[in-house]
C-alpha cells in the first residue's frame, strides 16, 4: 500500500491557490466596501485654514446642481452643530440670523443626507444664561424627515449662552472611532462659557476630525478665537456678513468637508486592497515553495531515479504498515486485558450489591427487634445495643454503596477505553499519479495567481496616483480660496472645480469597486 504524505498540505495549498485566483467572495468584498463606505476623519493638514471674508456683496446665483454622485460613492459621517443662542435673534439684513440658518439647513439637508450619515446638535435654545443648554437631537444616520423636523422646531432663547466648545466635543463623541467624519459648525460668535475652545484641538487631532465653521457676521475677536479650532484640526472657516451669500457658502463648506473625508476613505480602502494583495503574495510564495519541492522530486530527476525513489518510498510504507499491524496486535491484546478487568469489576459490583442487600435485611430485622423492645419497655441497655447495631449496619451499607458506585464508574471508564482501543486504526494510502495531478493543479493555480496579482498591483498603483492627484487638486482649491481677491466672483469657479473633484472621486470609487 502506498501513501501520499504531501496530500494534506497540497490540498490546503490548492484551496489557497483557488481562493486567491478566483474573484473575491461577497463577504470579503463587503469588508473592503465597509472600509470605503465608513466615513471617518479626514487627514488633518498643516497650513492655514481657509478664511473667506466678504464685505456684504450679494451672490447673483446659487450653484447649479449639487451632490450628484454614483451610488457606489462612499458615505461620510457629518455632525452638524447649530448655534441658537440669544445673539442669533439679531437681524442680518431683513431677516434674523437664526431664520437664515434654519432656511439654509433645510435647503442643503436633502443633498447632505443623501450622501452622508448626518447627526444634529443645537445649543442655546431652551434656557437663558445656562452653559449646559446643549441638546443632541440625533446621532449620525437620522432620516431627512426627522432632521428637517428638528431644524424647524429650533428657536433661540434671548440671553442664552454659547457653549460652543462642549457642543463640538459632544459632536466628536457621536462619531464612531472607526468612521471617517467631519464636524460642521454654524455660529455667530465665540464660546462665552469661560472655556477655551483651543484645548479641544488635541483630542480632535488624535481622532482625525476636522472642524468646518460657517461664521455669521463674526467680529474680529471671535474670528481669532475660533481660528485655532479650524486651523488646528485641518478644517477651515468661512465668514459671511450677507444673507444672500449664506446658502452658497453653506453648500460650499458641506461639500468640501465631505470631499476631504471621502478622500481619506478612498486612501483607507486602497490600504485594504494592498493588505489583500500582500496576503495573496504570501500565498503565492507558499505555492512556489511547495511546487519547488515537488518539482525536485518528480520533474528534475530522470526516470530511473524516479522509479528507484518510488520503490524506496513503497518499501518504507510497507514497513510502516507492518509496524501499524504490530501496534494493532498490541491494541488487541490491550483490549482483551481491559475486557478481563471489566468482567472482574462487574463481578465485584455484583458481590457488593449482594452484600448491601444482606446488610439491609439485617438492619431491617434489627429495627423490628428495636421496635419490639421499645413497645415491651425492655431495659435501656438492650435498646441502646440494638440502636447502635442498626446504626453500624446502616453505615456499613452506605460505605458499600459508595464502593459500588466507584466500581460502576471504573467499569464505565473501562468500557470507554475498550471502545477507543477498538476503533483506533489509520489506513495509509496514496499514488504517485495523484501527486503528479496535484502538482499540475498547483502549477495552473500559481499561473492564474501571478496574472491576477500583476493586474491587481497595476490597478492599485494607478488608483494611488489618481487619488494623490485628486488630493493635490483639492488642496490647490483650498489654497486658491484663501487668497481670493474678488471672492464673490470667483466662488462660482471654486464650486465648479469642487463639482469636478466630486465627479473624480465618484469615478475612483467605481474603479476601486
């Protein structure tokens, strides 16, 4: 009889090769897609935040079209923080600040919720002069009707405080640590609750959460105070003093913040693809090592050496089989001894049972005598003697019962050992032809894997180059916005470039998918 000692690990190798060579299973694709879809913090960037200050010139037209992307584009997580403190009751043009902010949010929420998991926090809308007046209306993932209802119900309270720092901290805590997320703040002033918003920056940097702030008619001290929050986290600030500009700037800030998070999500997904590629390359290396061993044994030797090697292997297997037969004989002898021990244990159990029955009969007879002695009022000595004898026999019967239980346990263990010894036998068999077939299967699998890996690596490199180019364009856009001379005229051009970047990101998403 022949045996294939290589078969177990060759079967494993073939399975690895086939798994590596075929398309990704749905569960793995879902795992990679999760890396792509989860919205986690965009990478904080060194350099100044974007500060757009306008003089009050109104915008002629809003952006045509907005958040149109492919369905496969990743969603991000966005926490919106809205200021409803007393200062939001002031007029900006012909409307109150809070009315403009609510109207603007209602306009942009349909597009934002379509492509981002959105949560909402407001402060200063329930109680005056109270720094803990912060309310979490919804965590990320709220529906558009719910968010619209929450926004519609917001109303500032006169003389309400502005706990901006704690509201931003609460927003950060709502974004899961594994998500790509951003925080968008709409406010008309700095924190006035005696805390420094800048001490929140290290925590936001560690989480990778940029803060984007839309400032409504901010004064210079407020701008100075809030810049550390946006600059330090990699976000930026847009300041507006005109109600007409607010919708367009709001659209701009939401879209650019989302693009930053989406870019980070794409980088994370490419990292996941590279990990998968490295795993495939390790599987390929293992296959190459296995094929090398088999090739040395089968393909790189002449027929005479091959036949001699096979004959030697066959003799070795025959010797091993003889050894197994000897071991089997030893096991059979062991089975006979175990069966003999089991019969002896059974006899002991029967003897113990008979003795227990005899002692019980004697104890019962003594109990009858004791009852008779008690009823006839015999002397106390006789009653005491009978009682002690009954107690002694009862204890003896209990001890014998324990011995019997132990013997029964030993008997069950012996029966289990007999069964294990009887069933323990392994048959050894394999054919050289099977080894050759498996070698061919491994060779084909390796060729397919090499072709796939080459294409896979090329795609990863192309995606990384395209994504880096897209990232450079995005920061060029931000740098250009920071130095606008004619801000009102050029914001339209920036928004057009932003739309082009969103389309590029959607294309990259399709290519990765």
